[in-house]
C-alpha cells in the first residue's frame, strides 16, 4: 500500500479510543486475547475540562490502563465528559460525588484516581477525607501529586486495613539508583521528536499521544516517552515524572529511559512528551527534556487565544517565533512544525490561524484534535522521509 493511500485511509478513521471500550496493549495482548482494563473513577471537582483538570481530561480521551467509569465534578454533574471536552458524547458521565459514582458502577471500581493537577501539588483537607473514604470502600488509589501518600502514616494505616494499593505516580527511583547523563543517547539511531510548548497545560501530551497512535496505525513502530504523571497514569510503557527527579539527574534519567525504549522496542521513531515551556521561568523541565533527549526535531504546541501564562496573569504568552528561536538557540535541533490548542477558538479561527502561522513560520501547522491526524503524520514524514521509506519497503 502506498503511503498516500494509507494516509487517506487514516484520515477517515478515529484515532482516539473511548475510555469505555476494551483497550488492548499490543505488547501483552491481541483482539483475540484481551487484557482486562482496570475500572476507575476519577476525581476532578470543579476542574473537569479546565487547565488543572488535565489528568482527568487526558484519561477520558485516552487510557491504556484504566476503563474510566465516571468523573466526579459537582459543577458539571449530569453532563457527558466527551461533550464537555470535544462536543462529542462518549458515554462517560460526570457525577456529583463519590456516592453517586459508586451507585452508577455495576461493581466496586478497582481504582480511585486523583485527577486534578493543582499548582500546590498537595491534597486539601477535604480531599484527604475523600481519598481516605475511597480507601475505606476498598478501592486502590492512583495519586499523581507531589505529596506521596505512602509516606503518610494515616494513609498507610488505612491502606493496610483495607488491603489496597496506593500508587504514588511521581515517586522517583531511590537516589542510589538515579542516573546522570552519560552520552549513551548517541546509541539511539532512530529519530527522536520532542513535543514542546509555549506554556504549561497546553496540549503537549495530547499531541504526542495522537501522533504516536497515528504513526502506529500506519505500521510505523513509534514509541512515546511519558514525562509527567498523566502520561504515566494513562499507561505509557516508558517514562518518568521528570518534575519529581532531582535536577542533577533529570537529563540522565530521561536519556536512560529513551535508551531503554530504543533497545527494548527497536522503534522507527521515538516521541518525547514535553513539560512546561522553555521560556517559562517556573518550569525548568523543558531544558532537561532538550538536554536528555537531544531531539532530532521539535513540534511546538501553542494556544493562539491564550493571553497570559497559566497561573501567571502578569506574564504574557510568548509568540511561536520567539519560542522557536529560543529552542533552536538552546539546543542543536530544528522545530519541524507547529500544533495548535484551539481553546476559545471557532473552527474558522483555527483554519485562519493555520494559514497565518504557516506563512509566518514557513513550517507545517495543524491542530491535533480538530484536524485529521494525517497532517501530523505528514509533518513528521516530511522532516524524516527515511521513516516513510521503511513504510514503503514494508508494504512492498
């Protein structure tokens, strides 16, 4: 099958897997031998669909590990999560509280996932009580905060009493096992693409996920490296919560993870999820992503209608031009394309922005969610034609 025909087929197919369906891990199962996804309810009070609700938002759009039963957010109770996020119902309801979530479930959910990513990274007193209540019901806990619940005597006691597991997603490996940068990234001979952004919570992980799945759907061996708690909760096979690793080891830990993915899966391409923004003073992890992955190319994510940085009203958003200049000055790499976050934009405004940025920047521009994944794939294959060559050779 020729590449152009494969891309046209891809354009007519849905990339996102509804969380209400059975999900297959290609490394462990096949459609004839599925691995059961663990059921979960996700807490996202007053934040679903918003910036701080990015963990819950991401799990609704894509989850390889959990079958999401419902989202807890009393402010949007009664609505469909897919409609809130993308104006397309997906059958996953938003409920008022934990009691309603349990009443709607056919049986006790396997997991209670804390789906908010607050700037503080800590539980509020009300949230502590709720998580303890979930444990008391017999649910395992997935915690993506900087506060490690397995270090809290009250949670440890509750966990032992109810015989459940608490997963502190952000906990790094023991310090004695942390790795410094070694230069072994040079052993990774396939292209590495980092998906960076002009701000935090702007859609980098979503774009990386859509791109990876689109490439795999075409028969290209693509592996995504998760670098934040949401990607790890979604089921990324390779990754680490980079913002929880001591800075001395960030580049080395990411490098080692990429090398492991390369040696373990022999991929055609590696996609690295970005964090924060290189120009943002509050997020230094972007610099470690560039240093640790030494990417051959960068895709930049930008929200044209966002006026200021998240949580920083006094900071204006950078322009794509300024961020591209900074990235290419800081690292020996090239920005190969721009992807848009269409928050607060009409479809016509997205189309206009795509044309405007393409003319201004001279690189491909698309929106990973509102436009066909075909455009993302073409963005990558144009920059790395050798991947398309392998695809053609395999099809022949």
